[in-house]
C-alpha cells in the first residue's frame, strides 16, 4: 500500500513546528515514523501534511537537574536504552526502552512518538506513568506541563490539545523507591500481551502499573508484603477495577505473573 498524497515540511525549531501545527489542524508530526507511516500506508491516517521534527536541535538532550531526569523527546529508543546517565539514574526506564519492538524499530522510533501515540501495549507510556513523569507540551500559546498519569485518557487517546508538540519529559528521581519491570510477549519485540512496573517503598507502600491489558497504562496503589500468597491476592484485587481488552481469564493470569516478576526485580534495586 502507498499513502495518500501529502505536503511535507521540515521544521528546524520548536517555534517553527508549533506555528505550522497551528496553521494546519490536519497536519501530523513525524519523527521516527514507526507508528505513523504504517497507518498512512494502509490509509488509516490521511494527513494533509507532515511536519518533520527530526532536525530540531536540543530535543535529544539527557540531563540531570537536581532530583529530576530531563529527556528530550527525539531520543531514539536504542539511545535511551543505552545512555549512561539513564542507566545510572533510572535503569528501569532504560530496560523498558530496550524492550520496545525490534532492533530496527528501536533505532528509528523516538521517545516522544511512543508517548504521543499511546499504544496500550507500549512500554514507555506505562514507564512514565509508573515513574511519575511530567510531559512538557509546546504550542503557540507557550508550554504546558501535564503529569503522565493525567495524560492517558483511553485507547490511543491523550490529553494533548490540537497544535501541541511534546518536547520534553521530566522524571523525578527517588533514591528511596525501587522499581521493577516485566512483560510477556509471544516473541521478543512483539507487542506485549501483558506488562507491569512495580514500585516499592521502605514502608511496603507501592504501586503496580500494568500495560497491554487495558486501554492504556493502569496504575493501582498497593500494599505489598513478603508473602507470595498475599501478593497474589493483592494483584487479583487490583485487577478487578481494570477493564480488560479481551480474554479476561488469560490476561488476568498474565497480569499477575508479570506483576510478581516485576516485584521480584524491584526488591533490592534503586529506581
């Protein structure tokens, strides 16, 4: 299949990109194109124009400022998974990025593209929800800051307004919180059938964030003990409020399995 005809614009700055987005409500932003191009090829998406943002400088930066990790949204998944600063300060985020798709996809796909596309089986939206990240959205009106936990509204649906561009991600760093990650897929690189991030604090208070089982990241606060049987009860009770995509019995079992594996990984680990 081939896409429908479209105009192409190459932005060299955030100001230029958001100005063009403001002019054309039917325009789409393209960076890695790993989600958008297949949709266009099947003509499920027919934008009037594409705004290429890959040549905007400064959106691949990785910096620690105080107790926060700041990430540019043009970071490719492979770069995110191997970046020394991310590995040192937030290894669970690097691990999640390393599980996105196949190698070829990780070398083209971008952090911002994955977050904005909001695929419910995607690792990085759930990682940002679990980590308490904040998204920076630029437009001609200025920059708006939205918590990742408020950003995802449902299946492929976000709080991003028309004319906005996702330009940055801010991740708080908590030395006293431990995180674990696990997912189940038919083959490495396939979409996750179920995945989970588990966060633990020293007071046994924590949370589990599932992905791949519902319409988006599903975060639930939980109290976890060292007793495996008790944790199984906690996982099952937390899942009662999740609207499953399909195959309830299978997905419930898969969700409990990945949550338990993520818990095991979180024990004794920082971030």
